[in-house]
C-alpha cells in the first residue's frame, strides 16, 4: 500500500516501527498551526490511521520527532524542543516523551544546557532504561553526547565526547552483547 499523511506545511516522518499487531507507529514532526510539533501516528496493518491518532507532544513549544522506540506498553519518542532563553535567544534541548499504547503521554523530559542539544537515537538498555545518543553544544563546540536514563527518564549517566576533534555527534546507537556502539 501507499499512504500519505499530514499536510502541505512541512510535515515529515523520521522513524517507523512495525508493531506486534501488524500495524505501524510513525514518529515525526507536523505543523498543525504555525509551530512545528513532535507527533506519533499509529496505523493498522493496512496503513489506515487509527482513531485518536496522531498524538502531538510539546505543548506550546516547538518540538520535532526524530527517533522512535516501540515498547511493550507504549512508545518512546525522541527529538528536540526549542525554547526562548532569558536573553531572548532560541535554545534547543533533547526532548524525550514516553507514551502508553494509545499514544497518551506518560511523561516527558528535557535534557540540555543553555546552548543547542539534539537527540538522534535511542536504544533500550540491557538492564532496563534507555541509552540516548546525540549532540551537545558547549561554548559553540559540538560534541557527541551519550545519556543513560531509567524507565522514568531520570538521568543515570552522562558522557560528553569533548576530547574528540572538531564537531561531532552521535547519530546511531546499536546494542551489542557487551554494551553499545
């Protein structure tokens, strides 16, 4: 089948997961008004949009959905949230949303400093929780940023690859037998 979702206002899909039900979950960004929003679209096995879908996350903030992880009891959607600082500058943080199977938000977390930080990938930890890979900006220098969080999004571990040369980012995570690549 071929299906089109969204509108002409720069809507975009970023990641898709096949579900145990035979349907699909699609994470991305939609523009339902003048502000981009993180979204989760759920379909049946024929690609028909499910009732109550899409779900939109981030409230009044500009958000973007970049990666998706299907869980036994819902979804974990990762991306970015853009806010205005006290100096009236735009700042982007990693943004993580956990939902139930219907796409209803269970919790949302922001991770970042006062410069731009973006989440690119998520994998489940072997011992529970999640590993996040992205980019952290400090003093305008971009570095690989790896976070480990528990099932509720609470920070367990924070690694910034400031020792690497030039600007770097973590785009893809792969879980191995002994750790993560």
